[in-house]
């Protein structure tokens, strides 16, 4: 990793600082905070998202040094088509009360996951496509305002095991996508905590759900107008060449 970064940053015309974090040390700090939610948002013991580290964004504000106030967290399967500075500028658009910037999920993932709640609440917007529905979130690109997360009484209350359990019971929710599931479920209840990134900042490319039961509504979720700034090759989807 260090050698790759050295090659990429060789001759850079800007100042930068690289810090490596010990995964085991982070997990040790995370586990007491996210233990209760792992059983609701993990696919099973020993699998990819069942590790505490995949809930890092949920509690980043509690384990990062106080002097770090903002973080952009990215999946590895993304490709920039613009200057990352522009993404940081999205922090300035956060409304009062928002703690996190995140784009909508671009497949009917949560239409499927919330099937029981949708069946019992026929007029709900939960799981419906944009612009009027609540399709859930995709955590491939996230803006974490750590200062706001630390100061938000509401957000920190939502990390408590009792409230996590209460919301999963209300929505009959059992996920497997870690932090993304947590933010999606919270977003159904408290939209005010989130700043919605435009889809061009996380243009997801996966089309798995199109061929797995949702072809009739797929394009309502997958549509994204505008010039793409960040491609996200989720579920191993090839990213277009420029």
C-alpha cells in the first residue's frame, strides 16, 4: 500500500499527510459501540460485513481525534472524474442538523428489504424510488461531519442498543450491508440527519436487481441525470473508461 501511494503521489504539487491505522486497534474501540447493531445489519458470523470495522463510519466521531472534524469515506471500487476538492465543498451545503452526506441507493435493494413493512403500510414511501420515495442509501461515498455527529444528541441516541432494536422491530428490518443498512433505516425515521448527495457523486453501476425480480421498476431507481463525477463499480461492475 505504501509503495502504491508513493508512486501515485510522486511529484505532487500539493501538501499531503498519510496516516495508517491499525485495523485491530480500531475494531477494539468500535466493538462496544456497534456490537448490538451487527446482528441486525450483518449477513452472518465470519462473513464480510459481520466484522465491526464495516461499521466504522457509524462511530467514527467517537474514535477519531477531536481535531479531525470532517472525513470523506470512500469504497475502493470508485473512480473520480473530477477534483476531490469539489466533493469536500459539498460539506458547505449541509443544512442545520445534518451530520452525514450520502447518495441514494440506485437499485431497489430496500424495496426488497422492507417488503414486510411495505405490505403492512400500503401508503408508505419507504423503499419507493426517487424523487418522492425513500429508496435508502448507498455508502460507497460518504461525507462525515464528525463535529456535527459529536454534537447531535439525536444521532448519538440512535446508536443506543434499545433504539436500534426498536427501529428494526418497527420496520421488520434484517440487513447484511453494515453501515449502509443502519443509515438507511435511520433515514426512514430521521431524514433531517442526512444531506443527500446528488447521484453524480456516487453513480452506482451494479444492475443485479434488474435481473432478480425487479426489472419492471429498476430504471426508476437507476436513472441519474447529469455529468458523472464519481463512478462506483459496485458488485464488481466494470467502470467505463474516460
